[in-house]
C-alpha cells in the first residue's frame, strides 16, 4: 500500500526499487569487476581503487525531482522515475594523476556506449572565478558487441554512471560534501573554501609534474658504458675506468644497472629506494661503477646457485634483490656480510665449498679508488 505522502510515480518507484534492488547490486558488482579487469590490462594507468554503489532510493527520487519533475508535470506527461535516472548504479575509478582521467575514458569507450558525458574538469578550468570538484562523469551501457555475449545478456540494458577522479579530486569531493550551507555562508568563508580548492588543484598538478620530472631524470641517467657490454657474466671487467670511480649510486643509477641485468623485471619504486638505502648502509663508499663491477664479476656464480636453490626449494623466492645481495656478499664478504641473513649466508657458503669450480672471483678495487675496506 503506497504511503499517503507519496505521489503515484514515487510509490511506483518504491515498488520498482524494492523488486530490482538485488539485480542492481549484482549489476554493480559486475561492472566493478569488469572495469577492474579492463583497466588492469593497461600498465600506463595507476589505479588507486575501483568501487561501486547502488544509489539510495530516496536520493534517486530527490535527484529526479530536482532535474525532471517540474518539466514533466508542466507538460502533463506520464512518467516512470527510473527511466530518467542513469546513475542508479554508480562506479567510481580513482586514479593517481589527472592526465589519466581521459586515458580511462578512452579505454571504456571501446567497451561501452556513452549515453552522456559531464566533464567537471573543463567546467571548472574554463572559468577564472570558481574552484570546486573536478572529475569526469560518463553515463554508460554495454556496447552492442558486449551486450551480444550470452554471459553479459543480463546486464545489456542496465545503464550506470562512471565517475573518474584522481585521489585528490576524490578527497576534495568527500570534504566538500561536509561543508554546510555553501550558498549562504559569508563571503570570507567562501574565499577560504576557494583557497582550499585551489590548493587541492595545485597539489594534483604538482604530483603529476613530479612524476614527469622523475621519469625524465631516469631517462637522463646514462646507460651502462659500451665497454661493459662485452664482459661476459662471471668474467673479469675490462681494464679502463677504475671500479671505484663513477657516478653516485641512487635509485636512478641503480635502475639502469638492475634493468640491464634483469631485463623485463618491474622494480617497484619504494622497494628500490629501500634497497639503495640498505646498500649505502652496508658500504657508504659504494657507487654505481663499483656496484656494476661487482655484479658483472659474480652474477654468473650466483645464478648457478639460484638454480640450485630453486631446485631444492620450488616454492622459495630468489628475486633480483636476493641475487644482488648474494653478488655483493660474494664480491666482498666482509663489507657486505649484512647483506645476507645467517641462514642464507651459511647455505651459500656450503654450496660454494661444494662447487669450487663455479666460483668466479671479482677484480679487486684499486686502493686509491676504494680506500676504506673493513678488516
């Protein structure tokens, strides 16, 4: 029985919502999973999260009333509320950087039909007088090719709204919704809100520019010297530049070396930072050239040990960082003793003693180039 304060259309929508809520929840979960799968295939986009929700019933009615009711009632046309709402199901994709919003939109256009687009980024940036929430909203449904698949047939007619935001835009949206009476607050408070909004926008831009500058710095870091390419794994380094000389060892120079020895490996930035810090703690004098020399002289032996280890421990992990730790220890057992745990060091030493022919000794660093060597 409809509640007395509801219109006929609102009562019909209450019934629709109660009947369809389980279907809407399934559709929401499906679209979240589908977008996660689609976007994960593009490594150039950093996705923080993909989440979804079914819009609250009463909020659906309020939105319909704000946008459509007056015109429909003025025209004296019959209507069903759900037919005017494309965002009953909503999915939000949160990216790290603002230039990824359009990348996400480009990808989803290949899987969905776009019913409507609301570009809040352009809307805010096109005026000098206002700040506010920025993001990209797309009303979507499965395209013909997707809808024709039997496993997707149940969702063929279910529209949804996709919101694409950066982390900072998402944070601003959450905080902005907590500000009450925005249309009535005094001018000085409005100015303070605008200042905050501008700072959020500046942070978005700065994070993107820092990312770009970091990538440019990595590209500027020179590759390994050409003469090093002719040195076979486990063989002696060619005479020339002294091993103790060379550029500073930092994340950028480490990656140039690591990417040379471990082609195709993805090194996570925070792990690189921590590992470089560890190496500096073990040997403050260690630089790029010396690290490169130690790896070239010992990596052949360590790779043979790695194969032995993995044969004995099929479930064990012997990742590139573990390889480098063993290389450093083999190159200088005193300086890099802390690179291996006691159990790892003992197992490695036992294998070395059992396989003396597998050991290739590294070239000694010239005293002038690397004067500090612990006894």
